């Protein structure tokens, strides 16, 4: 589905990413991890053709650079981190914006029954159906995150790119979101790429993981084959595995809560 060959990208003539190559087939999900500033978000923007890049990025054999924006939009959806909200729309109206590419061909660009059904399905999937009439500038960060996920899903893309998708979400909604995205990629024969800081959450989503450091790919593959103490220390400059084990030991003190 997606193939990158020797891709470099950055800003103002300076590359943040260097020589990235990988393939992601349909029905699979990929987590991208690494320390701050390593190029994770830049890689997503390059894949979505939101920034210039060198090398080849192809989607189903088509070079992204040769495609027009209107041809990319129905295929790739990007859900970025929440910044500021400036428009006074309801939750329902905001999610309906995700149907824009589909409504362009309808009569007067008005929502059809299919559009309305799709939006309702996405509202229920992300557990925001009950607040569909609320204005989005009155919502909490977690609610907003689910609104924009619903908007992304309403677009019905083939590939979803997620930049820290679990920010602002409580633990329950984090796990529900990742479980849904995993099922979506497999059952619908689509693909998902997510940028994460939390390795535990990345493990919940991914068939494979990619680690970046200083703009270069340090490894990609199955977590069991890739992750070890020495590798994580190289990526993050600390004993990540030891930290995880210590955390687990702390939680074991609460085992009697399950009795």
C-alpha cells in the first residue's frame, strides 16, 4: 500500500529526516517512536505531502508528489495534536466536515443519507453521540480529541496518520481508541501509522514499530524482535526497560486489589 524509498524531509532547506525507507501493506498498523525532535511528526507530514521531501513516496503505486491535493485527501487522513479552536461549530457539524470530499459530488454539495449515516456511526464509535449538539469550543481536551478522530474516520480514508492520538484522553478512551484503530486497519483492509511517546500504548496498536533518532531510522520490525535493553538505551539514552520493570514491580504491590 505505502512505500517510502530514501526519503529525506525538513523545513527551510534543512533536513530533519534522512534516508527513510520502509513499506506498509494494507491491513497493518505501524507505530513510530523516538525522543523529541527526532522527526516523527515530520515523517507523517512528508507521507501526507504536507511538506516537500526528497526520495519516493508511493501509495498503491502512485507517487504522492505526482498527485493533486484533491486526489490525496480521500486516501490519506491526518489527525494532528489539538492546538486552538476558532470556529463555533457543533460536534455534529465538525464531524460532518470530514465528509467534504464525498459531498462535493452530491446535489448542491448537501449531505446525503449516506453522509448522515456515516457521521452518526463515527459519533457512536468514538462515544460522543450524546454530545453531538454541543459547541466544540465548550468541550474538554479529551472530548475534542474524540471529535477530531470521528471527523477523521468520517473521511473514510485508506490510510490514517495519527500524531500523538491519545493526548488528552483518559486511560479507558486511550485503550478503546487503539483497539478500534487496530480492528479498523485489519477488518477494512486499510492501514494506520501513529506517532507515540508512550511505548506501552504503541504496543497496543502496532503490528510493527519504527524507532527514529536524530532523523534516521534505527530499526523497524516486530516488537519482540526489535526491543531490548541495549537498543532502548541507544534510542533514549536511559534504561527504559529497567524503568518499565520497576513500574511493574510497583504495581504488583496492588495485586491484593484483585482479590
